[in-house]
C-alpha cells in the first residue's frame, strides 16, 4: 500500500475560516493517523484577491491549531510552468486543442444551443481543425460527447454527471495562464496526492478534474466531499452567525484542542463520544465515519467542550495559552508556579481562557476593583470588627497553612456567633472585590499572608 498523501489548498483571500479549518483537519488527521503525508498548497492564482496578509493569517491559524504540514507551503502561481508543460502534453497527445473562436462566436453557439433547448455551451468547432498556438487562442480539453463521468465519492457515494452536458472546457486562457481545474489536477498529481477531502461546494469541479486525470492517463485520487457547515438556522455558516475566523476563537479564549475537537465532530463521529484529546482523534479518525449530513455549528456546544478541555489540561499546559489573555487585561505575568496555582483554582469554573483571565485579575493587581453592589451587601459596618479580628489573627500566624487558617476562622465563628458562610462572603469580597471566586482557603494560601491581611484591612477600613 502506498502511503496516504493528503493536502489542504486554501485560497489566500481572507482569514482561515471555520469551514476551511475543518477541511484541513480531516486531511491532516487522516495523514497523521495513517503515518502518511500532509501537503500545504496556497492557491493564489486569483491575484486580485490573494494577499500576503491572508497567507500569513492562514499559516498562523494552522500553527495555532497545531496542524503541521510535511511539505509546502507551495504557491500555485510559482508553478505555472509545470501546469503549462502538462497542457502541452495534452495537446501533443491529442487530448486537448487550440481554439481560436472569438467571444462573439462563442456567444452565438450558446444562443443556438439555448434555442434548441440545450445547455448553452461551446460546440467543439475547433476540435478537429488542428490549430497551432497563436495570439488569442485558448486550449480546450476534448471531453466525451456521451456517457457519464462518475465521481466515486467515499462520503456521498457515486454521483454521475452527463458528459453531454459538459463542453470542451478551457484549460489555458489566451493570455497563457492555466485554468483553475487544470492547475489543481496537475498540482495534486505532481505532489502525489492520493486522497482529497474537501467541501461539497467543489463537487461540481470534480467531473472536470476526473476528465483531466483520465486524459493524462493518471490514476484518480480518492475523493470525499463533505457537506458544508451550517449555522443554527440551517443556512450555510456565514458571518452573520457570528465569528467565522479561527483566530477570533483564539482571541475569545478557546483552546486549540477544543476547537479541533468540536470541528471534527461537526462532520465525523465515533459512536457517541463527544470529548476527544488530540491523541484520541489521531488514533480514532477514519474516513468511514465522515457524515453525509451537514453539521450545525453551535457555539454553546463548543463552549461546553472548551470548559472540559480546560479542566483536562495541567496548569503548566495552560500557562502559555492563558498568559496572552492576562496580558490583554494589562497584566504582564510570568509563566511560573504562582500562575500555575492561579490557573488550578480557576480551571473548574472557567468556560474560556478569557473568563479565566478576568477571574484571575484579583490575584495579580495590588487593589482589586470593588463590585460596589457586593460591597454594599457584604462589607457592612457590623462586619468590620470581624474582619479586623481576622486580619490580626492571620497576621500573627507563624505558619500560614490551611489548618492554621481553619483554626482562625473557627475562633471567629465562635466569637461572633456566625456560620462559615457568613464570614466567608465578606472575606471573599474583601479579597477579590466580587462574590464569585475560588475556594477561600486555596485562594488565601496562593495570595500569601501579607496581601491577604492588607486586603482584609483595607475592606474593613471602608466601612
Ligand atoms: N482552493 C480551494 C478553496 O480554497 C480548494 C480547492 C480544492 O480543495 O480542490 O476552496
């Protein structure tokens, strides 16, 4: 068996969007699973719309997702000579020919076909004329007049296209530039691609591509056309459904592993398993379970999955992904033990890393911002004595540990005749400025004695 070679050929006319990322993933996973090869090719022949910024944005997003490539990035515009060599071969072997028909002539042919109730198309006028290259000529592929071209699709099954409805399409423009389908086939062929998974919006190109493979006497790759990702309203996913670009999800605090997990599940299944680590996916991914029906993008599901992935990681793994979000809040923290402890206390309660950064703020700032509602409710004058006593007792501790803090709080509960909840909430507001936070003990221990005492005193002072 030849090794599997897959590819991802984005057009650099914008960022890497969710649908493209999913296609890249399917191809990448299959290559990794089979220990084959994954090739990256930039299809930049639309020079008006292709930009270097888009190339960079796509490479950057792929790197963030952890999708690495074994070859490339190749640039289609740099391969024009190779494409043209194959076109010349097709002309030499009689599978393609020069055509000198003018746009007006072509329009007339289309009109004639329409008048006969047929599909408007080129009528093959130059097929047997044996024209040579001359200014203004295009090259057309000789396509069969009858029969069918069948796409054997591993996702959709067989789809037959009537050859009579396909004209001798152009493979080289009069300016000498190769047409899209020709370039794709020559690239796939010369790069040894034998497995092509792509969106079913490309299915209409596939019969043309198959005819080019056949004309070149080449073996066909395996094709799999996956349904487009839909929005919750069942329309094709688009900007109006929310963020479309992978990097926006990075900025919103999603983990690459969660995005990968969610996107793969939007078109592939493994029983009813929902949560997959990257390793799991590589191990279990297969082409047999690519879905025939379109997946619906549901942000709340991806968010729930993100929370699970946050919990499944170690604080040290999360550190480098978390710090940029802190930085965004103006906090420059190192990836150290303190930060790992902070992360550990917030992992069970964070849906995104952005949430986590917001919730972590109080650990890093000198004076946490006070939620005035929380302060009005819990930092009441009656609590001032309790807080002052807590501050004094904590300050005098020689060993600052959980058992020591427990002893302090037990005494306060007895002295003031209050339950733990009644003293914990004012303390929490004093320490964090809010009513929602990690557990009191873990939080106080990470923050350290000095800061703890300082914050409690400051809160008592406000009353
Ligand atoms: N460049 C095409 C796109 O970005 C992909 C073509 C293909 O997969 O064959 O949609």
